[in-house]
């Protein structure tokens, strides 16, 4: 995926089409499980995280069962 990212202080715009989708994201140094396509875009823009090509290795076996919470799915209104 590749996204247009807003500048700091600009509105973070994203139409959420799948709030329950789960993704294992990785930057080479960090791995995290997040929920929602908008959170995936946010993590790409803010932290350079991309969808892992080896999710079971990067996020651990059973990563798909990670519960969706505000901590791993919420996005700010302003970037």
C-alpha cells in the first residue's frame, strides 16, 4: 500500500471501509497488530509501518485473534 499523507497539523482524512480488518504491520524494527484500514493508513503515514510479508513471524502465531481496542484502532482527527 502507498498513501497520500497529510502534513503535521492537517486533518487526517480516511473513509473507513472495514473497521474490523486486522493487519500485522512491520517496519523492520517494530511489529504491531492493528485494526481498521484507517489505522493502517495512519501507521503508514506516522511511523512508516507496512503490512508484514511474514505476519506469523513478525507478530506471532495467532496474531489474528488480537482484540480490537481503542489503542490499536483509533485514529486522530488531526495528523
